[in-house]
C-alpha cells in the first residue's frame, strides 16, 4: 500500500509544473483519470482518478483483481505548487 501512495505522489509531482514553468495566474490542476502501471514481478495497469478543488486532491486508485473487477482505494491529499502528499482514507466499519 505504501508503494501505491508513493506512486500517487510521484504522479502528482510530475503532473504539476515546476514553479519556473508555470504561467502567471494559472494553478496546476490534476483533475482527471490517469493511467499508470505498478511494477513488481510484472506491470499491473492501474487507473488513478483525481479531483482537485484548490489544493485539496481526492480520488482513488483502481486496482484490477483476479476476478476481473476493480478494487477502489480512496485517497485524499494536498497539492501545493509542485509538491504532493496523499494518504489512503480509512474505511468505515
């Protein structure tokens, strides 16, 4: 799970332009669906859905299962400039 969160943070960091590259008056926005792969013994295709409101980013990592459906791992984080931090939301019981 920590590797997935690290991958999420890496995607956000790459998605947000460096401050020197930003146009004045524009803020980075990572809203959308991102396709990425988690690499272990093989590459697992993973979708990352994000919605950004201000500096708050919410979304989910959608992991394929062996049954053919997807496991949704909810995330919440913050994007400030080109720095990102995210955590998995705890499931309610």
